[in-house]
């Protein structure tokens, strides 16, 4: 899909770059917020330590006391994740209600800066300092800690909000990129539809009011269409002129053959006539090939049912005395990418053969499958042996020498069908005789 679609490549590329950019931005923002949150918690810990020091009192009996609760109510809730502890001389220890019976470890080597430690309460962010006690007494050991899970919860909440915001931005930017690509490539879609119109024979050239970026391409295509049509016209004219000249010469030779026969030179006359007929057959064949040179030419289109109906009418008239029934089944809107004259010759040759051998019925049908027009010409005659089904398409091949003809029709038919990019073959018909099948490209819709 990516290999064959500019739109898909551009959209996928834009989505990838948007996603990569937002992921990198999200990572950087998350790390910056992590540092900001940790610094904020560290600042709060030092503030709580200062508040705790300001509340600390030594009673007249020498014991330590905190007369009222700290400003943060979490210190009073067991297991809340926010703890304080003060250790004095003689093993005296004051703890926040949140610590219950647990203790905070003290490390004299890590003072006056918050750090991460593992305790019985789990990972903590811990701030510790020594507080002067009094003259002659060792300093008090003050500890303030916050559970790492509390910090992680703040970070997780931010990361979720950040991820959701970036996802919305990514979807919005990707949609905008897809819209921009679609709008930007719209002229190419219009050009494709215009080419389809030209191929379908509905217009003769591409429109000139396309954007400047594709205008040179349109001009070149229009020039190519015009040149191709002119070359085809000249080729057909020259082929027709040549055929006319040759046929005139052949008519003279045939007249001479008749003169020879009249003077008693029957053998010589027969030789001349046979050679003239052979040349006539070859001329007809080459003329069919010249007409088929239009294969792939833009603007070729032929209405299938209308053309086949004319052939059916003519065949019915020619075979009315034999009582042959000619049936037709084809949709009204089916169009084949083929010159009408060539299509008539293809169907006419096959239908004429079918009528020639049919006992009572000839059936013509058409349908569309996968961008191909599928044609069937059937009869209820004796049929063609499987071993001869390819031979009949050979130039000059005739399975029954007693019937009239040059063995040219099926050879021309295959030549025409092949030149239009299709194929033709013979198989057994459900009617009991022969079924000729033809595949030709349909006009793009």
C-alpha cells in the first residue's frame, strides 16, 4: 500500500514524525516535572523540619515535647506517608502519630539534604539534621520523611494527564496532516478522473484549469493524446490506401484469370485465382491488425448491448429460413474499451460461426467481472474437438473444407482481442455445442 500510494506515504510519514516529536516532548516534560515535584517535596520537607524545630520545647524536667500538631494533618494519620521523628539524649524519642511504632533510621553522614532510603515503611524521601540541644547535651537528631509512593502518585497523575493531552494533540495534528495531504493531492484525483473521462471517450482532452504544479504534465498529456490520435488516423488512412491499391490490382489479376479460363487455360487460371485469394486473405488480415493498432489509445469506448443487438438482428434476418433462434443477454450500461468497429468484428465473426453450425439456438451474453467485460457466444451445434480448439485460431485454418470461407475470421478475432489486452478461447457450451469466451477491458467507471 505504501509503495503504491503517495497519500498513504505522506500521511504515514506525517503521523510518524508527529508521534516521534510528541513522544520525545512527553519524555522531556515528564522528566522535568519529575525533577520539579521532587524539588517541591524536598522543599516541603525542609519547611516541615523548620516548623518542627520551632515547636520543639524542653520541659522543666528535661524531657522534650511538641505542644501542638504540625500544620500538615497527615502527620497525625497512621500510615499516611508523612512522618517525623526526634531523638534526644538518654534514648528519648518523639514520633509523629503517623509512624505508629516504627522508627526512622538516622545516618549522621547524610545530613541537611534530602535523599532516598529504604526503610521498614518502604522507600522514603528522608531529610535529617542535627539540632542543638543545650549546653553540655548532645544535639538532637531530627528526621522528616515522605513515602516515595506519595511522590510517585503525583508523578503518575501528571504522566497520565500529559499522555492524554499529547494523544489528543497527536490525533488532532495527524487529522490536520491527513486533511492537508488530501486537499493537496485533490488536483491529482481530478486529473485521474479526467483521464478516465478521456479513456471512456466522453471528452477528447484534459482540462487546462489545474494547478500550476501539474499544468506541465497536463500539457504534455494533451500533446501526447493529440499526437497519438493523429498518428492513428494517418496509419489507418495509409493502410486503407494501400489495401485499396492492392485490391484494385488483385481485381485486375482476377479478371485476367477469367480471360485465361475463357481461352481454355484453366490450370493457369486456377493458379492465378488461388494466389489472388491468398493475397486477399492476407490483406484482410493485415487490415484488421492495422485497425487494432488503436489498442490502449485514449478515448476508445463501445456500448456492448447496443452493438451486440445490431449483430443479433442481422444474424436473425440472415438465418430466418433455418429457424435459428438468436438470444441476447447483456446489461444496458456495460461499456468495453474497444473501437466500435473492431468490437463489431470480434462479435460478428464469433456469432457468424456460431450461427453457421447451430442447429436451433445461438446465445450471446455479456457481463462485468473485475474490470473485464466477459462475453460468451454459444451454439447447440456439433461442437469443436478439444484438440482443435487452438488450431481454429490459426490463419487459414478450416476444420471443414466443405463450408465456405477463408479461415480468416477467428484468426482476425484473436488478433483483435489480443491487441486490446484481452483473450479469447473455446470451450464446451451447456447447450451442447461450442462456447467462445472473450475477455476485454471495461471502460473505467
